[in-house]
């Protein structure tokens, strides 16, 4: 799919309202979550229900927890009912949650805001299966990779803008009022966009929805093992989110504690990683020529490994006492190399992840596609929790350095990639066919 053809999807009614709805949803999630965590970080101790470190970690966990609990039901509902209707209902729920949150943001009731963060995670868990299951219903086969590339780009840009936007909102005079208004307005705009999403017929209208939370989660996980390549695609996507979360979590400490960078340096690092993922996603849409191409995945895995290893060698600790501004930071060649490595980790991550999503969509029967995406959401959230626990044990309990943590991530990525390609040889076979053809 050419670059211009890929971007032309944004001009089509069957794609643009959906793209805008999911972009605004991810943006609002991140504005709310990050402003809450920043408010907690800077709040007086007596304002918080418990210690701020515990509050921040609990907040991150409460946002992910609903994906474990509700994905089984969300996947069934997305297969049974018409999908644009579900999207509109989920966006109405978002308006309701944000309207309640607005009052408690102004009064700074942190305990209620934590509960509402769990509810935001819940509405995201119900949106997730529809988000990826609706794409193949509205796009042609040759647009599938391009559409997924734009959605991945949009998701990462929304995460970045939400994170940066939260930092700006918190510093405004009357910050709490601005935050309260912003989250409600964004939810309303998201709902207005959702009203324009075209119908996408129910894939399995005869399906009997079971509301047993745990048996359904078990069932969708068991069904996901059906096709080996699809299952390994789910594992690979979840692995990418796990290492992506590990890098993003440690960037503030890498910038401030090791490289002596100011808070703006953290923003630049986040931006480099995110722009890398966005560029890699779009480039993947371009080089796949409209085909769902498993052969691109090993290329992404190899590039990610290479620059993850280089990041370890690029980090040069700064022992000066003062924090560096962005202009001072980039005068140091080793720091420019760190920024370049982060961008390239993101770029090859985009190449790695986009074909995997397209493969899951194309190779899963339409009648159970949303439940397969629900299984992916359960895996994603469990891998991200595992990544957080691993980070806490490695850096906190074992007291190792962030440089050693990044080296360990790079080595683990090489091992996991080789295991995936060995278990599902199709990735490697397609890579060899495609690569040898390009060389000859």
C-alpha cells in the first residue's frame, strides 16, 4: 500500500470517524490517568488516602485490572451485537464517568478518582475487542495493514500527547478546573465522532453471552490456541507491549537519575520513542504493498534487538550535580545516541507489531474475531503486569542498575523472538522468501 493510498483512508467515512473515536479515547484515557498520577505525586501527604508511591502503582494497576476481569464478556458482546452500537454505548459511558470525575477532580477526592480510573479501564476493556474486530469489516483486504498502521500510529501519538498534555494541564493556574473541563469535553467529542461510525453487522448474532467472568476468560484463552501462527502472533504482540511498557516506565528515572536531564528531557525521550513507533507503523504499511506479510516481523525483531543492545552501550552516566536543559542535554554526543536508539527501538517496534495485528484479523474467522482480540487484551495486560513486577524485582529488590535492566530486556527480546520464530516457522520462511527476492 503506497504512503498516499494509506493516508487516503483518513478521508473515507468508513475509517475516519472510527479512527478519530479511538484516538480521542486513548488521548482522554491518558490525560485522565496521567493528570491523576501527577496530582497525586505533588499533593500534600494528608490529601492522599495512602502513600503516594503506593497510590501511583495502584493507579497503574487499577487501569489494567478490568482487562483481566471483563475481556471475556466484552469479546462475546462484540461478536454478538452490531459494533457501531457498542462503540456509541461505550462512549456514552465515558461521558458519564468523566462527568462524575470532573466534580471529584475539583474537590480533589483521590479515593473516588482511583475508583473512576478503574471504571475508565472498564470502558476501555469493552472498547478493545470492537476496535480491532471492526477494522476488517470496513476495510478491504489490501487496506488491512495500512489501516492497522494508522491505528497503531494514532494510539501511540495519543499516548504521547495525553502524557505531555497532562504535564501542561497540571501546571496551569486553576489546573483542577481545566482538567475537569478537558476530560468531559474530550469524552463528548469522542461520542459525537462515534455517532458517525458506519454500521458493522453482528458477526455471531446467535451467540449465547455467558456472564461468568472467569470461565469466559478461561474459554477465550483456550480457544486462542486454535491456530499456531495466530496464537504466536498474540504472544509476540503482548511481548512488544511488555517491553514497550518497561522502557516507558524507566525513561523518567533514566533521564533524571542517570543522565541528569530536566523534566523536558523526559518528554523528548518519550517523543522520540513514540515518533519512532508511528513512523515504523506507517513505513510497514508502505513496504507491505497491501499484503498481510509475516516476513516483515523478523525484520522488526532484528532491528529492535540491535538498537536495544546499542542503548545499553550508549548510556553514559552524568555525574554533575545540575539538571541539564534540552539544549545542554543534546550537546553531549552520547545522549544524542540514546535518543536515536529510542527512536529506532520504536521504529522497528512499529514494523514488528503492525503485521501481527493484521494477521490476527485476517486469519481469525469473523464470527469469533472479537473474542480473539479479547484474548489478546487479557494476554497484553498480564504481560504488562509481569513487566512491571519484573522491573520492581530487578531494580528494587535485586538493586540492579537501569543500564543492566535495559541490557536484560535486549537479551530477553532476542530469546523470545527466536522462540516465536522457531514455534511458528512461517515468519522466518516468509522473511527469507521476501528478502532473497529483494536481493536478487
